[in-house]
C-alpha cells in the first residue's frame, strides 16, 4: 500500500502569474504539493515576492497547473485560500533544476522538500519523498516432516508444529519521479507515464523469522517404536525398532527475506476516496529448517538425529489495487488486494545420523544424506487492510494487517516406513499472515 499517488496529485494547483522569468539567471522548475482538507486545497494558491516585497510573475506549465518555472533565487511565499492569506510569508530558496514545495492549506506553512535525487537512467531522476519502517508478529502455516515411527500402526512418532509464529519487519522508501526541466522534450517514457498517471516507485525490503518452536513426546517402555533408515543399509537393514520406548524432540526454524518494487499509478480520485493501481516485481527467499532426534528409552547408545532444510527462490510479477479513504480529521483507512505469477526454484537436503550400540557394523553408526529439487510456475495472492493517522506535520502512524497465499511452496515428505520413498520435496500450498505497527516520515 502506498500513498504517493494521493500525496502528489490530490488536487489541481493554481499558481498566480504567467510571464517568463529573466533569462539572466538559471531556471528553477517548481512542483507544489498541498496538504489539508480537500475543500481548502481546491481553493489554495501561492504567490511569490522578491526581496523588495513586489510580486514575482511565474510561468505555469501548460499540462500541469501545480508546476511553474521562475528564475533561481530566494523568494517570499504567501499562501491564499479562497483569496485570503493564510499564515505568514515564508522565505524559500529555489535552485536551478527541479524543486519541490509542500504547502499546508490550513496553516499556510511552506516547506521545501529534500533535494536528494537519484538518476535511474532510462527511468529518469527520482527523489526520496517518504520512508516507512514497521514491525510486528505473524504466523506461517507449515507442513513439517516427521521423525520416528509407531511400528504397530506404521504412523509417525512425532511431527513439528503446523503453524509457526514469526517476528516481522519491513522498510519502504518512496521515490517521486522528477519532471524534465522546462523546454526539454519529454521522453517516450515520460509521455507514457503521464498518460498512465505513474508518479514514482516504492521499494520494499523486509523479512520474518521464528522463535525456534519445538515439540517433544515420550513413548513409555513396552511401546513398539523405532525409525526407518532413509536409505537401506548395505547389509539390507531398513531401520531400528524395539519395545524399549523412545523420547523424541522436534525443532522448526523459519526465515524469509523479500524485496519488492512497486510502480503505483492513480486509477481514480474522488474525495475522500483514492484508488491506486500497484504493478509489482518481487523476489523472495524462504528457508525451513528442521532438527529432530529420537532416543531409545531403555537401551543407551541407540538414537537417530536428523537435520533437514527446504529452501525456495521465488521471482514474481503481479498487479494489485488499493483503495484509500481520508477522514475529515486527516486519519485514513484503506484496503488492497493483488495477484502475482511466481517462478520458483525449490530444493531440499538432509542428513540422518543413526547410532546403535547393540548393532554390528555397518549399522552401529550409519549416516545417510538425501536431496531433491523442483522448478516451476505457480501463483500467489495478497490482501491487506490498514488504518492510520498523522502524529506530526510530516509523520504518520498506522496499523496494517497482511494475508499471503502461495499456490506452491517447498515441504518435505518424510520416509516413515521402509516401503516409502526417501525424503523428498513436495509442493503444497501455504498461508501466512501478520500484523505490523508502522511509522511513515515524509521528507
């Protein structure tokens, strides 16, 4: 969810003056954005004055009334709402090239926006306009492998938790597209962007990880338990079993990192609603780690320890739509949803270390390793909802809840009985959800 579209094109801006600035000085191109109630914004104008207090004429862009050009230098700026001055005159310095001013229609405050800029080659020059950081907690649906076996029923002795609780963090930076200086011909990209109402882009980077949840169980002596070798031993043995009972433990670890690039464009604005389209390219790395052990409860030196990992590289392209409603007190609420196509590469590797003090070689210490991989295409879906309010002139706080669905994800199918396949990759669907508290600061 992004508010670049709302912040940058909420209103049409009227700027007083039509004549061209003196050619003796370099030209400053100025974009003005407004904050405040919609009714006031639509009636807000700004006027420039020189050091002697005389009005300075400016040249308004033909295709954008919230952009004008003027000679570089220092000016006094006054804000007028419905023809009446609001606030005091503010002095600003406009340099050659692109400049931005943010105007508060309620207080008459005028603030220059950070001049930081980055040249992205064919995409043009962009400036950072806002940064958001967030953190919270969530849950991931898991389909973990198993360890051990109840021999009489041929069922797993223990599995990991079906849901993993996570910590989640995200950071976003919003970049505004700079316009070509006055008189410089627009590129084909500029013309397309203006037609489609693209305003900039947003980079998102984040991740999640868990608190190492673990489970355990005990099968009392007299219970027929054991474990199956992932690969039969050279002497033909397929595993270990006894009626001595067993103690088993299972630990799950999850981590995830994602990077997304959004290019928002405005679909519709009709106060107090704003509708934004969100094309997105993304990358995600996921890793599931499982560590399990089973120890015979009656015979010392008889145990099996397993370490398994399932990993994923996901490359995605998708499109979403977000709707935002702004309340009269400047609080806001929104919701969004999107779909994406995912190209995936899943891989698995694992080791099983078996000890049996009562066994003859080679099964007294028998270690095996397995691996597998899959490539393919799947799909995913995202939905979120959020509500926020301003806490300062250039900052706001909000709560956001997000749900993600993946058509295919990596999971490990265990070998429970000797007739099963060796552990390998399977591709079940998976769900994840999280809630985060976020702070957004505008430059």
